[in-house]
C-alpha cells in the first residue's frame, strides 16, 4: 500500500506537534479556566447562587454581560454580546468570595444566518423564520429590525397604559 507521507515528513510532523504542545502549555496560564465557567447564551438570562455575605459584584466587561443581584443571594446574568469576561464577588472587607469566567455564546438552535455578499441577516426559526436582532448583522438589516422592535414595544406599552 502506498504511503501518503515519507518518513522524513512524519518526523517533521512529530517535531511540529511537540513544539505546538509546548507553546500551548506556555500559553495556558493566561487562558481562562474552563472548569468554573458560567456559560450564557446571548439575549438570555441565567441564575447563579452566590456565596454567603456578598456585598459587591464586579463584572469585568459590562458590554459582554449584565449582572443583577436578587434577594436570597442569587444573581441574574444576562448575555449582552459575544465574548468572555469575569465576575468577582466580594464581601464588605474586600475579600474575594467567588471568581468565575462568564462566556457569552450565540444561540445554536433554530437560528438561520443568511449572507447576501458581505451583508449578514439572522433569523429565528421557531417554527417560522422571523428577523432576529443579532450583533454582527448588516447595518441595514439590523437598523430596520431594531426600529421595528422598538416601534412594536412602544405600541404595546401605549396599548397597555391605563386610560386617562
């Protein structure tokens, strides 16, 4: 049977893999740990229980995630934009009680992305496909969809207001 690679190419491959593993090990201390990650889907919320006596909550990048403290030591984490940031919970004296990485990821189910050249449009298909406001969509699609959403929300609020 013919070999795809010569013995010399395999030797270079093994050396290359060694260097790749060595570089990955050297970089590892600067990458976030995956064991304590809190994963949130963009535009969705997640509940997380805090340790006792938390006085202050710090979010590294509030553009990525929003955190709201609720009674009973629970926080609501809302994914706002794709990315990773950190969450730190402190007590009244400034001691760190908890530190977690927050990873905000895109929805993976029932989403259809349409590309027209370089312009992107995102649709939520549950079961019918409707426009979805999504970071990274083309400007025209995004602006049109958000304007329609704001107009609809305003009309709903006006309809729900008590008569004067």
